């Protein structure tokens, strides 16, 4: 595992956007795995700047979603599909038909999980998977004690994660769904390159456990230690508890 310490979130966004741009120059039809939440926004903004400047061509780029809330109506502004259309697909000028994700509004959620896992397998390996990290060490929405071999499935969010995400729902935790569909840890580990970005002091403990602790299901992100090509980009605040 490679750890890159940058001064701040904007610098982290630049470093990762440059890695994505280099990938797309080498492989224009690359499959990018995209995360939601606050952390990856500087990456998407830096990448959009490169698209506008004409230094990267995204006309053949494919993107796939990491996770999704269950039960939000289609088109809800905080569904991860809506967020990614707004923050990634539109600003990067991607074709929406090259964007895939699980159906969190499906009547049969278990079938939607299996369908998405099969669609990912059919699309080939994700070339670069961007990840954030929860304050409890989750990746995707694989909460602590998720199996390290897990596949795309329904999960229940911890109270901590629902509290952390209430800010996206007018600060009202009662609006945060209890259930999600998430790529499993085993699914995530199939990507060719994993890039985790963590910023802010609130992530320092989870980062230390991920990078320097044992590989353990209680810290799902520690599974990155098992991957042959994992990069962890942290700002100084998130690096504060590294030895
Ligand atoms: C969301 C996801 C989550 C977030 C994590 C951190 O797609 O995969 O693992 O990355 O909850 O969220 P932020 O970045 O909002 O702190």
C-alpha cells in the first residue's frame, strides 16, 4: 500500500485527478468506479477543470457507482445516482448511457444487488476505484464486520454513519435511509487500482487503523492491505494519527 500525504483536500483532489487523467489518456474507455459523499468532490472538480481545458477526453469513459441508498424515490436529489449525475456525469461531459449503478428503488432489492454484481462482471474489471472512508472505517457502505469476501448486497447502516450523513438530509437523521446497496469488499478488491482519499481530522483514527492496524473485518478499509495496487491519499489532518 502506498500512502501519499498532501497538504489539504484540494491538493488530494489534484493528485487523484491527475492519476485519473493519465489513465484516460492511456485507456480512453477505462471503467472508473466513483464514490459519493463530500471527500471525492475536489477530485471531480479538478477533473472537470481538465475536461474544460481539453487536456483529457472523457467521450469514451465509463463510470460505475459504488453504493446507493435503498428506498429513496427515483430522482431524489440525495440518491447517489442523482448526486453522481450532478457531480460527475454532467461536469465531466460523460454520456449517461455509460454510467451504471444499482437500483435502490427496486421492489426486489436482493435481485437488484445480484443484477448489479453481474453487470459489473460483464463490464470487465474496474480500472480505478475511487474510495472515501467512513469515520468507522467503512468503504462503500461495508460497515464494520462486513466479510472481506462480500459481494454486492443489501446492508444496514450503523447509527454513526446515519448521523454522519444526516447533513445531506437537512440535518434530519430520520430522513437518512437505514438500508443501502453496496459493492462488497470482495467486489471492490477486484478493481485494478484502488485509490482511497481521506481528509480532515475526523478520519485520522480510521486512516491509522486502515494503514497501520491489522487486516480485520472490524475495519473494512484495512482490506486495502490485501490489494496489490492500493494508494491512500491523505491530507495532513487525516494523517495526524499515523506513526
Ligand atoms: C459513498 C461511500 C462512503 C463514503 C464515506 C465517507 O459512496 O462510499 O464510503 O466515502 O461514508 O463519506 P464522506 O466523504 O462524506 O465523509
